[in-house]
């Protein structure tokens, strides 16, 4: 999206909804026709806009959506209902809290039940309404984060009446290290999951996240739950030609200046110029989600050429050495921060983090432009 149509905004995220759909279809193609491919749209669609992402995926045939909490779920439900997608299922990974039972029912939200306390309150809610309320049961197979632990599962096996009156749609768990295909933890978790699963015959199962979806079909069961792969990043932050790039990030050149050899650039004067240089100051910084660790590591695209980010990343700006850039390319007035030669995985590596964090920390200042919906 050319910055000339951005008005007063200094940076813009162009989000290719068609690429998200293509990535969802690719993940879906890895499983059999009997496996449903859901979509993780928590954290505002990994920073890219849950409403737009979910609506595009719904139009493409996705029927199951996961968010973290009830607030996210209600916002998404209201939007999808307005767009005529009332039949879609929305699940809350954090389960049902005491103050959210009525809204879970009113907004047709399915909680992922993570322990006996959540199960008890949802079961009581079901009894009070004389209604079979939907739920997913989450068992912990090694993450030690959310889910029924071994003692609680043992209790539930002995007291299955606790599930009476509930519509338990899936038994699920979460993989710890699926992005490392040969990690023995994967096989151990699969064996544990299958051991527990046999006590709940007939209940559909779900284990695979993005990385698990790329493991063997043994991990796919009746539903996979991809997240980061939908947004164009390999779960292990490896280069891949299987996923389409989703995000382009452009930012405005707000000043061009000449500097002398020996000048220092940015806070702390960490970059020393060793030649006369042309410096471009770009209107994006860590307040926009441009990680502070990218200073001195990242590059930007200007026309067909790349230029290095130098000095420290500031709250609202970064500095780029454009000495070797054809002046004609600078006339366009913007640079690309995310592009084919510098994708999410490379940015994450330079920032010493993961693509998940890069996306979800994108601030509210960059405008979001959607294409190919």
C-alpha cells in the first residue's frame, strides 16, 4: 500500500487475507478429509486483526475458531454474527471463569475446560439451564501449563457422571516441542494422549498445533489447531516455501540528512560513521512494535535495494544508512520493513525472539490495510 494514501499515518501493515486462506488450505491438505482444520485467532489474530482474519477464513470454509479469553470471544462472535456467520464455533482456551458463565451461554461460546473446578461450574451451569452445553476437555500431557493433570484425569475416569449433561465435543492436549520434529517428547506426549483417550471412547480428539499439523497423521486426530503457520511463519522460524507471506510492513521516510565521517548515530552514539553518509530517519519505532534489538542488525527494502538499520531503535523512529541507495528510489518516500528478503522469521532471529512475538507486539499505531479478501 503506497504511503501516499495513508494520510497522517507513518507506517502501514498490508495483510494479505488471500495468503492466510492459502496457508489454512495448505495445513488442511496435510490431514485427511475427516480432520477439521480450525484456526487460532487469539491475540487479535496474532496482531493482524481477528475480525478480518476470521471472516476471511469463514468465507473460505473454516468453521472452528479459538481465542484466549471471553472478551476476545464476544468481540469475535458479534462481528461474525453481523456478517451472517452465526453457525461458527468459537472456543475460549482459558475456559469458563465464575463471572463469565452467563456470557458464555448468551454468546454461544464453547469453553475449553482445564480442570475440575471449571468442569464443575460448567456442569452446574448446564444443569441449571436444563441444556446440554458444549465444551472441550483439555488434558495436560507434558506442558504443565493448562489442562487436567494426571490426578484429575484419574478422578474423572472414575467419575464420568461429572460429564453427564455436557456436550463434550473434543478431548484435547497441547504439544510441547512439535516444532522439533525428532524431539522424543512428541512421541511421549502422543502415547500419553492415546492412553488417556481410550477412557473416553467416541469423543473426538485434537492434539496438533501448527507444528503438530506438520508432523505425521498420527498427531492429527479429528481436529488440528494451526496458529502461526496461518500468518506465514514456520513454527520453527525456518525458511519455507510451503507458506505464503502474509504481512508487508511499510514506513515513511520522515527526514533525509547528510552526516560526516566520525558522526555518531542514535541514542548512546552506538554507531560510528566511517564515511560521509546519507541517513534516512524512518517513522517507526518500538512503540509500533519494531523490536529494539533490531538496531544494527535489520535491513529495509527501498525500491530494489536494501539498506541497513543503524544505531539504536527509538520509540518513534529508526535510522537507516541510505548512502548506497539510488536517490531515485528515495523519492518514493517509504521503506519496507518486512518483505520477501527480510521476513518474519529473519526479523525474529535478529530480535532474538520468535515470529509469534513479533506479530503480537505490533502496536496500534501502524494502520492495517487488507487485500485479497
